[in-house]
C-alpha cells in the first residue's frame, strides 16, 4: 500500500512538472510569436517610412490640373497636349449631390467615413479577392489614392511596387490631412479622363449632353460617373450596350448605398442609354493636330504598349517627329505638287532615320478628315508589297546564306508553281532567259525572284525577315517572293538595315517618357545586327541600279547616292471579274528608297475596290512622292556614299559568263562577290571602279534588253513593272577619286579577319538553318 501511495505521489509530481514545463514552452512560443509580430510591424513601419520619405510633393495646382500628357520634340520644344477639349472646371458648390453620391457609391462608398485617406478594410478585401482569382481582379484604392495616382504616378503595371504603393498611401494620408472631403472629391471629378480629349465630368456633361452637371437626370449622371473606369470601352456612341452595363452598375451601387430609392433605380435603368445624347462631334482642331494626327495615334499606341496611360498619367513624352518634315510630307500629298490619278487615290508613307530607328514623319493618307486618331494607312494598311519585298525576302537571304554574287546567273523562263497549274509571268509577259541576279533585281523580273526564294527556302527566308520586323508565315507559298503583306512602316524599317550596313533599329515614335514622380525611361537602342555587311552592301549596290537604269528611274535625284525598289500589285481574277476595266492597271504601287540618312517607304492605292484604279500619272505617284520628299530631306544633309567593306570583292566580269570570268580592259560589267566565295582567278580590281561607268552600262545580261511598257498586262502573280521612261537618267561624278577608290592590296589576313568578324557577329542572330 505504501509503495502504491508513493508511486501515485511520484506520478502526480511528474505530471505537475510536465504541465509546468509545457506551460513554460507555450509561454516562450507565444512570446516569440509576439516578438516576431512586433518585429514585422516595426520593420514594416520602418520600410514604409523609408519609402515614404522619397515621395514627391503635390501642390494644389497639380491636384486641380488635368491629367493629360504632353508631347515634346527631341530638341525639347513643346509640341502639343493630348487633351484637346477646353476643360470646364466645376467648383464643389457647382457639383450636384446626385453626382457626388454616384461617384462615391461606385468608387469608394466609405469615402466620407475614413480618416486616413486609405481604406484598410477595402485593401484586405481586394487582397483576398486577388488571391482567389490569382490575378489583380480588384483594387483597394480609395478616391484619395486614385487622385494621387492621377496626379503624380503612372499606371504602368511595372510600377505597382511596394515602394510606389507606400508613397501613394503616404501622399493620400497627407492630402487627407490638408484638404476636406469635398475638396478632394472636387479635384477628382475635374481630373478624370472622359474620352474624346475631355478631362473632368463637367467637360463631359457638356460634350455628351450639352448640359451642365446639375441639368443631368439620374441615368445620365450615372453614365458620367461610371465613364472614368474605362472611358473608351464604355463609349456610349460606339458601344452603347457596354455603356448601359456600366451605367447600371453605378445605379445599383447607389441603390445599395441607400442614395436612391427602388423606384428611382427602376426608372433610371429603363431609360434608353442614348436619351439626351447629342450627336458626336469632332473637336475644333488646330492645323498641327490635323497634320500630326497619324503620328499622334502611333505615339499613343506605343506609349500604351510600354505600360502607360497617356491620358491619365500626366506624362512628358519625347517624340521623334521632325515637324518640318511632317508638314512637308502632308503638303506634298495634298497641295497638288505630286500628281495622283484622282482625289480618291490614297497614300501611306513613312520616313525613318535608319541610324537610330526614329520615325521622322508619317503620312496616314490624303484629304484626311477632321477626326482624331483616324485610319493611319502608313501603319494599318498591310497590303501586298509587290516586288518591293524581293530585296528583303529573296535576294538578301541568297547572299547571306548561299553566298551568291551579283553575277549569279538566274533563269527567266516558263515557270509553273509546283503542285499547281498556275503559270508565273513577268510584267511584260515575256521570258528573257539567262540573266545575272543584278539584272533580275534591277529590272524586277519575277521568275528569277521566285526561283531564288525556292533555293533559299521559305522557312529560312521567313526567319531572316522576321528579325527586320516583317512577318511572313513559314508555310507561305512561293508566290510570297513577289508580294508579302506589310505596312509602309514595316518596309521602311526593314530597308533601314540595308542603309546601315546590316544593323536594324526597330522603328520608334517615342524616345523618352518622364512621369510626374521624376522617373525617366529612354527607349533608344544601339540596334541589332541582322545581316552581314557584305549582304547589306551588295543589296544596296544592286538597288542603286534600280533607280539608275531599272524600274525606278522616276525616283532619280541628280547626284544623290540612293538606292530603292519599286513594287506593283495586280488584281486577282475574282477582282477582275467584277471590274474588267481594271485589267491593264495596277491595284497598288510601292516605292521604298533610302540614303545613308533617311529611308522612305510609300504605298499608293485605293481604300476600296470600287473607288477606282491607279492609271496614268498615278502609276508614278509613289516614286514621285519619294523623289520630292527625299530631295527636301537631303537638302541639308551630307550626300554620303556607302563604303565597300573588305569582305566584298568588286570585279569586271564578262557579260553573262557562267561561271563568271574576269573581263579584260574596260569591257564587261561590274559585279560583286562575297570574299572567299569568288571563282578562282577573280580578284578585287575596284581601284578602277567609277560609278559613272554604271550610268551607261545597264548591266543587261540577256540577249534582248527591252524598254519597259506602261501597259501592264501580266497576270495576278506579277510583282512589279518597269517604268515607261528612261529619260530621267542623271549622271554625276560619284565622289573624289581619293574617296571612291578602294585599295586592291588588302592583305589576306585582314580580309579573313574582317570576314570572321562579320560571320561571328551575325551568327548570334541567325537560325539553325544558317
């Protein structure tokens, strides 16, 4: 008994000891958790304070200003503001209570009750909602925070950082202390973007209804209050059903917030969304806004693609426009200096500085209507390029991958597309037999181009042009060799790589964006090498011949070093069945030309088939437009020629020889070879080369070098036409002999080093097929 009693006491003692030990452990755990929570809170407060100390200042002027962005030129001059409608600023006493109730109900129903400027309950709720949806599905910002964002921060998603949110919260609390709720609501109501260049709800009431805010009925007030959420998406003119959906959301929020009765709600949601809506009108625009509209449209698109909202972020945007060049381009298309077939004939044109990708000027069309952000044919018109695609898609890859020379013999003979019964014709319905690649490109022969692409392979050529911004599907048929869909912007960008010895700069409308909080982003780049110097130089050399004696003689500018390519698109059989009178005229006409300073791409044609066809002098409009504009552009630029790289051999070759044979004396034709791939016995003798030689030597490699004919009768697959005149020939000494003569004694080691440098640099960007 005594033993059992002792055992019982020992057991109770151990249990008590265990309970005491367990209690001490839990006490320690709770203490550590408490300390950890305290540490997190203290650290959070410290981090918040650290971020908040760098928050930008906000003045009352900033809070009262509109949120529009401003455009500046590269030399720092103000160009224009994106907000075009004069803002009607409404003071607090002019804002009806009904509008205040609508805004607060849908945007921040606890607005009048919070004392911080931030809403912790809403923040936690949005965090839970976003966690469930695994995305940013809901926002936790109060009206005060939204006002801060509209005033000093951008909406760029990349800026949704902890630092930015901390500064936003700090500024919201600061504004909460310094201004009354009615003042904050006044600032917000007057700052939001309402579409069509309108800022502020007072301005919107006048624009949409021709009324003051206090004259709107409940349904109209709800529409105005709901627009800032997505002013374009809820446009009542273009998207009435979406506008009605958003209006009813606002009305339901007002009902739930006890600001309207069930009867008022029911009556308002039954009102037609267009009740009281005035006919949409265009804003009174300045001349500069009308001229620059296509450019502004692309700026807005580019800014948005970079994550900013140009209408709400209060940005300072530096654009690459040359306003004088933009004005000149517009004038040429509209003042009659360049002739067109008729007033319905349209044009899209792009001018780029190839050395940095800056879009200098852009033309969205002729006789542009007074509509902001209208159709921009320079970018949106992705029509077939005709033969202007040949240098990019066919011949450049042949030089790049197959090391073809300009003396490469190609066969212009009867050709039927594989697997079809479709016969390919040239512009003159003739075949000229054997010819050099140079002649085939200069005279824009179609069959050699298609056969060249077949040799290269569509897949490999597609990868090649993709690096220059041209999208050609890898499964395209061979007919793409003489016509791929692209815009004038894309074509100018692609040709810029020829102008810069193989370096491609993506065309850019915007060079810098500065946000109100002091952040600045520069978008200029050093470019990317997309082809060897040898490839770019050899293509340029051949394209000089296009203007000198080939299909582009109407683009000649006396004494100017330039290169370019024509392109003509024919009507399909189906189109000709509807409009048989169009059979002898082109559907579209292109010219893409360049110097070392500028690249210009021009498309001409009609928006609709029924509008007409290109006839008479209109067939030359693209070239004449280029000639006039490039003459203007180069008037204050150095007329610099391209310098042959050491990786290229220039030699006089016996006409039409296959394989190429070195000519004696002054006979033969000048041709180019990739160093290391020239036939035995052919060496560089370009010390004797003079571009004046090319003036009298058209490089014809066929037995019959016929004059071009403007009566174009080739079938749909024909890509380009020669011009009817060769009378525009111009000749001038290329440059001083000391500049134009190349040394023929480059050492083998130097040549090989140059070639290795090119191959290594380019290979980084080439596909596995190379």
